[in-house]
């Protein structure tokens, strides 16, 4: 008998910002068969709220520089506003979700990113080999809770840290693949990774590490898509059954027709 199936979905991009698209996504997510986990970001909302407070977003290769004021904003937005809104809507679809930061149940413990080559990311948490509390998360799954993770973790010493949601999803998939057959799905507003941003149908169906380097050099893959694909490649290399980057609107048929961009070795 094989391992039980677990689907880990990361939602981001413009889907969270669009109430109608988000409603449909959450309805489709609720209908997915088997065990599941949702991981979310919310960077655009955090940036907009921060700007209203005079805090200008500072990004490097799709990663947010997080000073103490920015940390307060992203904690309020990710672990509060967005997380609880998602949980409430999922309950509406009879999906018994439980909203979490990494501090809850000590589920995701990270280390503050070290300053390197003069670049200080501030209060940003990096995943380590023992970051994921597999026992705590599997216990939640075993009693039919649907974990909904925000992009906030902790260092075990009382400090909250901002952690890339794509990285969290990848790390959860890798660690939980010891107990489950894991599909990792990155959902956003496009049908997959596009070769031409002006052509929504120009989906690159397969990406491996070699083609990723070429796409990056050619500028086809850039900005926030770079860490997303890096995390996806690492997940495949570390034993995750399958990784896809696809459109949130295609999730309803995902169990039967895998669409979008598949990340392979």
C-alpha cells in the first residue's frame, strides 16, 4: 500500500487581491480530494498598506527587505488579515481550515538570514534542514484539519520572521514527503510559466534545471518567478512526487488533468 496523498498548494499573485477569483479558487480548493495544505503570500496587499504608512517596499530579486516596521506590517497582513479571511471563507465551503504562522505549534522554525556581501535582508527567516515540525503538522492532518500557513515563521527565541511563501511551500512538501505522496502546486493568475508575457497561451510545459538557467539568462524568467522555480526544482530533487506552476482557475480539474508548467529533474 502506497503513501497517503497530500496536495500542498501555494496561492499568491493577483488571485488573493481579486475577491471573485479568490472565492472561486477557495471553492475549488475545498473540493480537492485527499489531504491538503494551503500556503499563501500577500505581498501586494502588504506593500499597499505599508505605502499608506510611509513604508516604501524594498525588493531584491523578488525578495522583500524586511526592517522592523515592514515586519510589523507583513505580520499584520499575512498572519492576520489575509490568513483569517482565507480560513473564514474555507469554513463557508465546509473545509475545516486552521490558520497558522510558523510559531503556532512550533510548526516552522527558521533562522534570521545572515548579512552577505553587504546585503542585509533584515527580519527574514531562512529554512533549515530541521525547520518543519512534521509531527505537529501530520497530527493536524490526521484529525482532518486543513492547515493554512501564512508567510510568517519564528526563530524559537520569540522573534517573528518574514519567510518567502514559495520557500515555505517547497520545504513543507520536502519534509512531509517522508510520510505522504506529495504534489506541490504553485497557483497564480497565469496558466503557467510563459515564454511571452504578452501571450497568455505561451506556456512552457516543462522546465528542468538546465532550461531554467537558460530562461533566466534570456530574461524570460525574472523577478519573483526566479525564487519560485528555484524552490520547485529543489522540491523535485528532494523527493516531492510532482511540482506544477499553474493557473488558480484550473484547480477544479487538477486531480484529473495536470496543467500548466511541470518542474522536472
